[in-house]
């Protein structure tokens, strides 16, 4: 007979293990916003050298963050047992990038308490997510699939890129149409192009939301498992 003092292996999940996946989506959204906001600066060789490295480094980091994040989302949607370890590696890389970027900004530009506060908050949330996915925290009861059959990583990345492009295009068109419609219904003033700027702003929001949603849906779709076949 088993002893009543024996404890079960691991602990049941408290539901907090889904926070890292939510934070992953938020970080990808911030990276996408940074790409869109700084995309117009590509090819502008009049920038100071320190600003040039900061902007191009940010663009490169944003692309890597999104592509790597889409791969992690594929693991998360499949409840893969590899997700906690791969997520931890990704989060550590993000924290290192945040520290390096903040040090470069502090050295090359000026100290900003607001920017430092945002960086500290991002690092704190990242460390919390790593803590929630540690061994024995219960995440292994959620992410437990061995992934015996899954598409190659290249397929997931290609699907994600197509999803981002199509989702972004659809979102931009829908957002611009919605912005124009709202401007007309509210009789917004078009003095100095105010109504046009409003429609473009809503379209930009639709582009970001559509790109993220399209990438997530594409990764989920190619990694979705069909029902088990009867033997």
C-alpha cells in the first residue's frame, strides 16, 4: 500500500502558465509596431551614426523576434513539451537584447527615466514568465505533447510570412475603410487632411492587428493536428 505521506510528482497547473504565451504575443505586437514605425527610415543615410545603428539594430531585432515568436506560438498551440525550454531560451535572448539596447541608448544618447522604466518592466515580466515555466511549476501538465508528427520549421515560417502579408493587407484595407467611414459619419473636419490622417491611423492599426492575427492563424493552421485515425 502506498504511503499517505507520498506527494504527487509535480504540481497541478494554476492557469498562470498561459501568461508567457500572452506575453509572447504582446512582445511580437510591440516588435511589429516598431517595424512599421521605423520602416520609413530605411535608406535615410542622413541619420547620425549612433541613431543609424540603433534603428537598424531595432529593425533586425524586431524581425527576429517576430519570426522566432511565431515558431514558439506553433509549439504553444500544439501544447508541445518543448515549449517551456524553447520559450526560456527566447526570453533570455530578449532580456539580453533589452539590456544591450538600454546600455547603448544610455551611452550614445541621454538618460531617460521613462525608457528605463519600460525596460525594467519588460525584464521583470520576462523573468516572471521564465519562473512560471520552470520545472515542477505545473506547466508540464499543459505543455505535454511529444510532437511525434509536426510539419518542418520551414513550413511554419513560410506559412507565418504568408499569414502576416495577407493578414496585414486585409487588416490595412479594413482599417482604412473603417476609418474613412467613421470620419464621414462623424462629419470630421478635413482641414489640413485631418480626416485622411485619421483614416490612415486606423488603417495602420488594422495593419498591425491583421498581420499579427494572420501570422498566428497561419502557424496554428499548419500545426493543427487532425483527429486520431481509428485502427
